[in-house]
């Protein structure tokens, strides 16, 4: 169905707290950055995990909308944003990211979390949700599923990890907006809001913060490896017993309607919604889109208070 939910009440925007947690990989230790919103003592936690080359600051508006009800935690997945880069790039994979999220949840000192995952963040969420004794209670998958359309994967591979240099911050913001134009019709101010955290200045020029070596395991994935990973994610989705909402952008080239329907059919408690006029992946910056998440996590008619 096409989403036309009522918007939730959004209070004055609170300020996030910037924090870090130490994680481990077989190649050594690394720090994962995360922003935290709301009462730090609130046991009700919403984890928001971003896409492949993005950052946790993509969720600032969503986090502000939920901060009265949740302690909202938005990590920069390792190799992105303010997080460390891995010593061994071969570990830029979903199993490592799942391990890091388990460490983060332990740092938060909670037993259960709700999960909002965009693209790669949804793959990480599925990986964790399918494990025995998973801490995930509710899972929102933003334009992603176990099966990824090959054309979209190829499109991403065309730009991933390629060296780019910008003379000004605005050039970088505009280029990132071009790569992410399918997020939806955002204003110039909204693009600046979510793309500025992706960039940093060095020696008088601007560069993306993400480690270009994240492309190495991405491009090294064989058809056999991709098939095994897809099978594992289908198994994770069917094993998860909590509610799942699959959000699909109407024009998405990564998540097909056929895959969405299969997820609804095979999962235990999976529903779906489609957002008109958007591709991969809905930005969840508008009140209408935030309303979709609000109704899923808090229930119809909840005001977040």
C-alpha cells in the first residue's frame, strides 16, 4: 500500500550527545562513534543504523522525534563518520558490524532494543535479529531485504571507494546529493543537513570521511558468496519472531516488489508499506515518513509522550 500516515508531534529539537565505544575485530581494536538522544537512563532504546557510505547523523530528525519516548542511539558503522577505520579491510562485512552492535548494546546496558535499519543498516539488523536470544524486539527495514537487485548492486559498485576531492564543502554536499538523489525530493538545506557530516577538510580540500577500502570486500563478493549471504538473511528473517515493517521506496532499484511480497509471505510477522515518489532509500526526514516509523514502533494514535 502507499503510505499516507498522519505526522507525529515533534517537539523542539534536542541536542545529541557524541560518544564512542571500543570494539574488536580479528585485526585489532577500533572505536565506533555514536550519537545519543533522549534520557540516557531510559531503558527503552531505539537503534538507528545507516546505509553503506552514510553516517548516523542521517537520523537527526527521526531521533529528535522519538527522543521523548526512546533513548535513541545512532552509530557510525566502523569505517564511516567519526568511527575508526579497520586495520584489515576484509572485515568490512555484516558479521563484523553485527559484532560491533552487540558491543554497543552491552555498553548501553539494556537487554532489548528496537531497530531502524536503512539499506546496509537493515542487513545488519536482519543478521542480529536472526540470532538466538536476539536483543531486537521490533525491526524496521528501510528499503532492503535478503535479496538485492543486481543492477542496484552494480550501480553502487560504480562509485564506491572511488577517490574524489572537492574544492569546497558545498561541492561535496552537492556531489553526495547527486549520489543519493533517489532518497527523495529534499531541499538544499536538508541535503546540507545530512551530507555535511559525511565530509571533512584536509589540506585545503574536502573529502568523504568513509574508508574507501570498504569497497574491497564489496567488489570481491562472488556469486556463490552472494547466494550464501542471501540464504542466511532469508533464514534470519524467518527465524525472527518480532514484528517487522518493510518500507519500500516506490522507485527503488534495490528492493523489488517481488522481494517485498516474499518477505511478507515468509516472515512470521512482516508487514510492508510503499512510499510514493521515492527510490532507494527513503530519507525519513519529513513528518509524513517519520509518522510511518512512529506508528510502527509506538502504535497508532501514540503521541510519543
